[in-house]
C-alpha cells in the first residue's frame, strides 16, 4: 500500500519523545528524542537489535512504563489529542497491544470465550448474548472455529493462541494495534499466517499497526514503512522498499546484510555480522551512538550527534548530496 503522506494527517503522532530511567546517582535515557508518525491503514515497522528501544516506545504509547522509568520529554497524540496525561482512556479502546508470548497474555483458568466476552463488555454497553455473538465473529475473523469458544488456552497450538490474542486486541475495535514481536515464538509457516492476518486487518478494517521486530525478513514482507532504532534513537526511516534496497545509515546496511539470503549462490558465504554490541543505556557514547561499531566513523561522528537529514537518515555521511554509502 502506498501512502501519500502529504495528503493526509497522521493518526498517531510522536514528537521528541524521551523515556528516562531514574537511578540513585544519575538518569539514563532509554528512548532519546524520538519522532514518528503513523498513518491510517498502514503498518509501520520498528526494527533494531535488543536494547534499541522498540518495546519501550510501544509501552510509552500505551502508558505501560512504571517508575523508575518515566516520560521525560515529548508528546504523543492520537488524532490530534494528547494521550500522555491519561493513557488509560485510550488503552484497549483506541490502541491495543499484541504481546510476544500468548501464554502470558491469556488467563489459563478461563475459556477464550470468557476472556473475549469480558473484554467486549468492558468497552461496550451490550448484553452478554450480544458479546457472545461478537466473540464468535472475532474468532471467525482470525481463522478459529467459533465452536471452540468454550475451549481453554492450553488446548490451542502456539499459532492459534496468538490468533486468540489478536482477536482480543481487535475486540474493542481500536484504530491502532501495537504488535510487539508477535511471531517470534512461532514456526515459519505459522509466522507467515499471522503476518498475513495482520495485513488483512489493515486492508479490511483500516486498522493501523506498529510492528515491533528484530527480523528484517518480517519487515520486508509486512510493513509499508520502517523506522530503524539504535540506542533509543531514530537512525533511519522511510518506505520499506527504499530503506531495504538503498539503506543510507551504516547500521541499517549492516542489518540488511546480516539477513540470511535464500539464493543458492550465497550458501557458501559467511553471513555478515555487525561488529561489537549495542551499548548499555548507561554507557551510550557521545556523538553518533553507532560510531564505535561503524567502519565509516570519523572525528565528527564521535563528537556531534547527527540530525535527521532529508527526514530520512541520521548520519553525517548524508550531510552533503552524494554522501551516502
């Protein structure tokens, strides 16, 4: 799906968001001056290694961060209205979340029907019979036989449980769903089914999705745009095909290069690995946070943090025309 961002207003708008961790001796920054827009009906991917700030961003949107973590700067707006002050007013009803492990998300002592009905009645003033009908329809929408509505979570496979969790996320009819690594624990064939289901939701319901993942293959197959995070900072953003085919930031290029290739001619080649590791939030270097791992780093990278050039990439290589990888 191609979205002309000059013609529509963003559904969800994040401006200069910072999430900090208060410690006894200092304050560390987990998400650092992040700005993102999510548009109606699109799937926006958040990608990066563990510790990049992906899940923290999703939690901040829903107001799920707790002390000693706190939002230290920035705004989050849904349809032009700030949601930072009272995220509980939009949690579930307007923005839902799909968590990584469906076993953690589902109550093992209640049937999936009981959980769906309770969720629906929490958000809508309807009878139990009407909630039951909606529950069955939701199960059908996500590819589960409605006759299994009285089953318990342990009787479902991992992929089916994740479908139930998606049904629960859809129950309040939200405009935004945050999917936090929704396919990590699933095998490849089931993963493809879940991703196709998410794309179908965008097409048929107009739902917007933030897909959090570390898998560049998932990003390639599923998202319309992708934002690459490193040490809580946005380092590159753009249309998925542009970012993956013509990465402008060395970190993005490394992520793309480290993705396995199914081309038989590449089977005998060693898979690329980005040297080093993501810095701890207490030890983020000055300047560009990626510079200790970057083969293109120079003195300026060590001293000064680059802005987002051309609304696309935060790298000093892009400071001048033609200064790309």
